[in-house]
C-alpha cells in the first residue's frame, strides 16, 4: 500500500494577529511566536506551567534555552486552553503509543497539535487531524553537504545543487521531511533519504512513513532568514501571529 505526498510552497504567507474566534474547522492554524518580541511575557507563561514543566525548565543551563522552553510551553497551554475552553494550567498532557503527546483531559478528542522552534521563532500548529510542523533558521555556515547522501535522494540532491539558492532549498526539503515524520509519529531515522519531498506529487510506501494517509506538505517563509513546513491531510492553512498578553483567567 502507498500514500500520496504532495509538496508545495506558499510564497506570500500572510501572518496576521487579527481577532480570532478559535473555532476549529477543516483547516489548520499555524501560530508564530517571536521570542525576542515576547520575552517580557516569560513570567506570565511560567505561571501557566505544571510542576513537572517547572522542573524541566530548571534543567536548561542556558537562560535563552530556559526562556524558550517556558514561552513555548506556556503559549501552547494558552492556545489549547482557548480552543478547549478551559484554563491553560488545567491541561494535562500524555504521551501516546506513537510517542506523540496529546491532551489527556480535554473534552474534545479531535484536537491535534505539534510544535517546533529554531533561533528566535516558535511555531505551534493546531488542527482537528494529525499535523506536523517544523522551522529552521538558515545558517550560512552549516555544512549541509556533509549529510546530503544520508538524508536525501538523488533527485533532491540534484535539486539542491541546481538551485540558485542551494542553502534555502536544502532547508526547505529538510523541514518538509521533518514535518511529515512528526505528523506521522515516525520520527527521524535512516529512512529520511527514501521520503521524497521535492515539489510535486509522490507515492511512498505506507510502511516507510508509518501512515496510510495522503499528505500535503506546505513550505512557507516564517521570516527573512527562517523557513517552515507543515504536513497536513488537506489544503487550508491560517497563518497567525501570537502576542503573549494574558489576563487573570490564563487566556490570551
């Protein structure tokens, strides 16, 4: 059995912070959080964390890593609280059989989420169906050539080599693979090179990605030097900016 993988790029992702009703439909909401713009919300976000998350935060030696974790977990709780109409701190997470976390105590069982972070940005994707998201900062000095043969197929290597911007194409294809494997719960392994992620439609064995669904992988710019990718089962992406201002109910 095979699944279909279709890869596209959105060249003009419109990130908006307009009023949002937090109603889930068949689309997926991708939330963008700039850590540097929301650093003053660290204490507010920390107040939303569970005791276990507080302990996890203390294990980060670097302050920047600790602040990123606090903002990421606090923002996730804040958003899920709005979708589920519950207090952010009351949410209980659990790890599923596929090692993907889910909301254990939510009244709704059709909410799925995934998070990613790189550099100054955090992405949180929320939908009614399985979803995966990834973001990477374009690092000019990263020796990506060293991992091409391990993680990319011949067509992908040729696509990168023939591009006028090989660094961006490398990160575009890499984030596509990561987003898909996060969506399916398979995780990164030695099969990455066998998962095609160039533009267009591909067919891949279900056993290879541990899924019998068809997937649409959408690439987009997160900011000038950041690329992101989203793996979801259908078209329809809402790009949202999140400003971390909360009130005493734990809601944005």
